[in-house]
């Protein structure tokens, strides 16, 4: 039994890295724009399709392909923010962004169905199915690489937010958009770039999703969004490190429950969210502590 | 097995039959059908070292995720049967790879090699229109086409689309024709005259009927699944 528990913990940590890659963009966008991007699930799937296209058509390695898909998704994110999110004003803005981002999801899903069809695709590379034997466990390279990438990306985003002028502008906008405008920050530009960055990092999450999920089609995003939302709420809305911590926590918990009662794994996933929020309403790294840094 | 009404019955029946033959169950768990990541339960199955895996799957991604996790764990069961997934033709092959597909089995009532003139016409016309090979045609194609055939016969017989008349007709002990073979609904709405077989992906990207071994059209089963090839 001890071995099963260790295996479940290892699985949870590694799978948590994958979920963190999918969730950091969502929490970053919320942190700056105060909107829940319902399209995050389909953007993950889009990232998977872009990686699939490069791998299948041009034989570009999945990780190397990120050098193309990440900038492409950044441009898409900026375009979405500029075209659909930025024009929304007034008191109904938050609720309207839910509808608009849902509409964006439907549009992207429709395009994917038209271009790629409904058949299930899977991302393949040598490291997707191969594993290394460490400490008595087979650890799949894809999860190891993905976890390292998640940590690096989180650190890079922290560096961007806390070590650059743009990051100061972002944090100022997160704290008070009106005050940020008053001191000369172009908050529209900050919002567009942040949305772009949030969507760009989702390309990495999409690649990992496509390589580890057993397959995907344009409909695969719907199961994801509720789990990603739970993760960013638990981590603390707007907290990038919180998204990583919450992903690892939730997926480890789920893996442990899988040992005894897998049918309860999903329920426990959300029950844990409720319990943690009862004790700590702002999640692990809620907005106030993050913004105080 | 997934918590799904179409995935569980064949698994539970197989478990009962195998238990009666003295086969010991080393792992039997139900997981939510909507679970987004199967690695943890798949790793538990691999750790059990079971010689036979009967997966109550609902679709290709579920099966592909288990296969991927098994390969990562350097674990290949001798027999690997799935409630659904391997019957999806080219969609299954493209997801798991042709080499890994060899030995994968699935129960069903129809396959592209089904010896029925109408079925063979459907297959040839389908391949002519969409390309690929006969083995690459998903069972969903025949199932959907059969629904249309049954409805067409019911509408013709009742002279219209009156729902009550069609229901009465279909439950009226009538035997209808379909590309999957004869259709005759019992009081539960199940096809009482359908046959059940087990099919297997075999070398050469072909999807063959293998069980019952004595049934007409059955090929020799691959009794030990080859090692993963990716």
C-alpha cells in the first residue's frame, strides 16, 4: 500500500504540473482584467492542435514547436482582447465578458471542427511514452519535462511581473486601474499584452494536454474549464504561484483518492476546494498577499 | 471501468464469467466517466500486474490514455479488452498507433468484415467516398446507418411519422433488416436477435472477429498482446 501511495503522490505532482501550465494563463488574465476567461478550455485545445499541426505536417518536435505556437497564441490573445474584451465597458462588463469569452470558445471550437474535423488526435514523440526508472518508479519523461516547464514558466512570469517595468505596470493595473491610468500607464496596452501573455502560456499547457490526455478533439475543452477554474480559485485568483501550488495539491489529492475510491475522485476535487475556501476564502495565495509583494 | 451505462455491463459480465472459471480479480474499480486524467488509475492497474485487463471505456481517449500510461510503466497485459474505443476504426488507429493497436480487443455485434451483402455495400461505398481501408471504418457508421434503415422501414410500414404508430410497430414482434443483421426489439427495446462477438486488431492493420472461436468468420486470436511499439 505504501508503494501505491508514493506512486499516487508522484503522479499527482507531475500531473499537477500539466494542469498548472493550463491554469496560469487563466489566473494571470483574471488578475489584471478581472474577467473569467471561459474560453481557456478551448484555447488549451487550440494549443494542442497547433502543436499537432507542426508535428504532423512539418515534423517539428513538440517542445521546439512551442517557439512557434507560443508567439502565435500571444498574437491571438492580443487580437481577442482588442477585438472582443476591450470594447466592453460599464457595470455589466464582468458578466458580459463571461458571455463574450463563451462566444469566443464557440467560434474557436467551430473553426477547429471545420479545419480539423471531429476525429481524436494525439500528440506523439519519443518522450511521450518513454519513462525513466527512478527511486523504484517509472517516471514518464513527458510529465518530468512538463513539470520542469511549468516551474520555469511560473518563475519567468514572476520575473516578468516583479523585475521589469512592464511588470510594474501590470501590478499597478492589478491594484487599481484608475490610479494606474492617472500615473500615465497605458492600461489598455497592459490589458492587451497581459491577455496575450495569458493565452501564450496556454499554448504550452495545450501541448502538454495533447500529449498526456490520451487524445483530443475540438470538444475536449469543456471538461477542462471547471477544473481549471477550481484550481485558480483555490490557488488564489490572480496568483501564478498559487495556480501551480493548487494544481499540485488538487491532482495529488485526486490521485490519492483514486487508490481507494476512484469514483469519488472528482467529487473530492471540488469538495477540497469548498473546504479550503471555508478556512481560507482567498485561496492559498489570495489577491492581497500576492499584491503586497 | 468508467461510471457509464454502456461501459459497465460487458465488464461486469466478463468478470462474472472469468471468476466462475477461477480467474482471480486483482483490481476492480469504477472511475467517473468525465474524469479528465486517467494516469493515476492506469498506474494503479499497472502496479497490480494483472495479466488480463478489461477496461470499461467509453471512447478512444480513455483507451489511449490507459495504453499510454501502461507503456510508460513498462507494463503490457497479455490480453487487453475494452468496452469501446478499438471499434472506432481509423480514429482508434491514429490515436494509439498501428503497432500498439495489435492485440487490442472489443466486444460488438458488427465489424467491417461482417459477411452481409448490405454491410459490404456500405463499406465499399464508404471507403470509396471517404478513403481509407475497410478496417478503418468505425462501428458508429454501421450503427448510425442501421438506425436510419430501421426508421425507414418503420415509416414505410406505418405510412407516416406518427410516433405512437412507429413505437407500436417496432414493438410488434416484427423483424427488420439492417447492415448489422436482423433487428427485433423485445419488451425492453433491446435487439433480441443480435449476435455478440469479440473483435481484435491484428497484424496488418486489420480488425478481425476472433471470438467465439468456433463462430463462422472468426480468425485465430492473438493470445498474448505484443509489447508496445512506440
